[in-house]
């Protein structure tokens, strides 16, 4: 937080807008930490029949919802446009048709109100989300570097190393599917609906995670030599294929039920979590990490949270994103928007565009 001329902190109030996937969200956040309102309209039910998100359908649904969602966020916060210092919008990475709805809406609002416009990177917003709602003490301790962020969602699986200067490096990423996709595609195969994560987590609780051995790709677990370049990379398509063959052997995923279904799901979830854990803990060890952040939709998963909590080495601060800020929301976007507004009060201008893919990362826009 910067200081005004009289030495008092300057308040920054930002409206955040998020439409990168299947949630239409808006939030008002003050000073990067105080969530004044946060509204999320989920389209999950609309996409569930297709077993995954359909980008054009997502865009149409965003278009229908965005006006009401933004108005609700402003009215719940009891603020008008005059009370804001800027508008932050997710402009990538994500589904292009979906992103464009939020970006164009935010551009229009910025042009008509004169408020500065900030383009927010969704991936960084997920990391920032881990610090929303934190008390200042946690934030202070979390400032111990290097920070390792494990970002696990439907679109990403990556390990990012951040040092005290804000310099950042993606040390590992998925070579194929994101881990959230591994949950979603498994649920589709087993006829459990969309999204897969929550239902798999629930059914896994009643299963025996040690009954079936699913692969832990790129961990060297099966005695396969691991290339140095892949030490922190992920690959989940092989686990998914192993599940497909497992289902065929047992008469098909759609007909699986009871103990067999629960044990299958528990074993599959265990393979995913074990892989995430192994990679994360070896990076923590190799890079002398002081703070580990776990964020993104898959960070809602209780088994993953428990694994991280029980295995975090002594002396390493673990920042698990609060569950309500793990899946897509606009509070994390507005929060990061506040930080960007302090560094660049005039904003990025109306020419910001939407982009689908994660750009090369060299710095993060926050000192956490
Ligand atoms: O962050 P998010 O809302 O959207 C993206 O940016 O992708 O993450 C959505 C992903 C979905 O793949 C969903 O299955 C997964 O997060 N997810 C979970 C859980 N809740 C949501 N995965 C595992 N366990 C959960 N409880
Ligand atoms: Zn996300």
C-alpha cells in the first residue's frame, strides 16, 4: 500500500471482472485484501450435459449474465462507479470467446466512466487468491522467498518459482492435460458428470486408494529413468489412458459401481495427488523454498490439501488458497488489479486484448 502526501495510506478500490472459463464473476476489492463484494454466477449446469465447457456456449452465457453480475457486485459493495479507482478484467489466458465478453464489457465501462482499465493475468490472479482474506501476519511471513506456487486448475498445472525481486520462472508445467482435466475426463468416463473434481473427491473418501496402481508419470516411480528436463514437469494423459483400460477390463466405466467404483476413483485420485506432491516437495527441497502456495480449482480438493499440510517440511510456510478463492472468482482479479493500480495508476488503456495462452513469464506483478 502506498502513502499519500500526509503519510496516510492511499485507498484503492477496484472492480474486478472474470469470464475466462465458465464462471461469470465480479467483485469489489479494497487495497488488494478487503473483499467488499464477490459475486459468482456459475454456468456449470449448462455445460454439464456436454461433459465439459463449450467455449461458444460459455461466451453466450457470459453475455447474458455479465450486466447483472457486475451491477450486483457494485450494489452489494454499496459503491457506484464514482467510488472506484479502476476496473480490472481477466484478459488471458483462457477461452478466447469467453474472455472477449469480459474484456469488451470492461472496455465499455472504462470508456464511459473514464476509469483506468487493467488487464489481469488469470494465472497470476489464482496465485494472488491464496493471499486474499489472509491476516497481515500471514502475509508478512509469506513474504519469505523464494516462493513456490503450485497452480492446479482445469486449464493449468504448473510450478512457478518467485524470488524477492518478483522475478519468476515456470520450472514445471504439464506436457499434455492439466490435472483438473484429468479429474473432469475421468468423471466423464465414469459417467459422473461435470465438473469431475468435487464428485471424485466425495466418492474417493469411501474407497481404498491402495487397491489399484495407477501410474505416476514423470516421477521415475515405475523405475523409468526421468530426464532432468522433466523433473518438475507433469503429464496426466497416461493416467487417464490407464483408467480407460482399467474400465474396459471391468466392463466399462458407465456400468462400474459400488466398492469397485469407489476403489477405482480413490486409487486414481491418489495417483494424481501423489504426483503433484512428489514434484512439489522435490522442488521445495531443491530450491530451498521458504513459502509454498497451492491454488486453482483443484486446490479445493481435501485430500490434496491434507497431503500438502501433513508433508510440508518444517520451516516452510504453506499458503493454501481459501477454498472459496480456489475456483474461478473475480475477487482474486480485483485484488491483483489493486496491486497493478498502485504500480501503474493510469492503467493499461482501452487497447488491451484477450489472449488464450499463457505468455512467457519472467516477473510477477506483486510482491507478496
Ligand atoms: O480454477 P478453476 O475454477 O478453472 C480454471 O481456471 O480452470 O478450476 C476448475 C477445475 C475443474 O477441472 C474442476 O474439476 C477442479 O477445478 N476442481 C476440483 C475440485 N473442485 C474443483 N478438483 C479436485 N477436487 C475438487 N474438490
Ligand atoms: Zn481458473
